[in-house]
């Protein structure tokens, strides 16, 4: 079937179509190479929809999918996963669970579902514990100060932001949940914490 005529699956008789999602796998560099930007693309697509269906002018919404720079995979797959497309997530969940069962050793970081598996078992990290670990992983090889963790991981949450000392408590609890692999988070005396590339750590790359 031609790409210009996408296949639509019939909705169950009890449901009606209320709109659609169009996933576009284009990064900023690719857009610029074509002489445009993501913002211009979004504006043009919204204008086209309004031209074809004037009533849809105030019924469109655009979201940009963000992912760490070192994440591999096709852009459109990353977009679908980051924007929580159900089919993409189902495939990803199956892939992650199969991978965890096969390896069953080490630490598996699943950025999409914000979960960490230790030897195949869910480490049951809290939201902030996962954010702490993912921030350190995304700054691999860099010493991250306690002040930076407070400022960026707790950005916009001044009410619940910890002190320098309670950052240590958060890290200690995080390490206890990945017992046996706690050394993936290194303490830098007088500096903060650091994640170095580790053979027991696998980062899920969003690939479908």
C-alpha cells in the first residue's frame, strides 16, 4: 500500500474516531539540512490541517519527543515510544521482559517505563530514585555535585527538594535496592557522585 494512503483499522462498532496521531521521525539536524526546522514543520502541518478542516483549527496539539543523545534506533520508533504509543509500548515491554529473562544478570535500565531490573527482578525504585540514577547515567563519566542533583532532579519542586545531606540518604536507599551492583554509583569525595560505564549495566535504547 502506498505511503500516501495509510491503512486505517476499522474502529469497534461501539467506538467512533475522534482524531488521529501522526508520528514523524525527524530530528532537528535532519530538518535543518532540508532547509527548515521542527517548529516550522509543526506550524506548516497545523496550517494544512486548518486549511483542509477549518473546524480543527483549535483542535490540534503538537508534542516534541525528547530522548538522550546517545540513544540508538530509528527516530520514528523513539518518537512513538516517548509519546507513549500503545502498540510501540507493548512491543517494548515484551522486548524488555524477554531481555531481562534471557540475561537475568546485571542491571537493566528501562527509560521508557522508568524501571530498573536487577538480575531480572524489578528493583521497585521510586520516581525520584529513578530520576537520580538516570541523571547520573546520562552524565556518564562526570562527577555530579549534590547541589546539581538538587537543582536539576528536583527542578520546580522546591517544597520537597532535599538538602545536601538527604541526597546521600536517597543515594543510599537507591543503592540498597540494587544490592550487588551498588558500585555502579561511585562516591567522589568532596565532589558528589559519578556513573562510569559498567559491564553489568545495560541501558534500554528504545528500539522496537
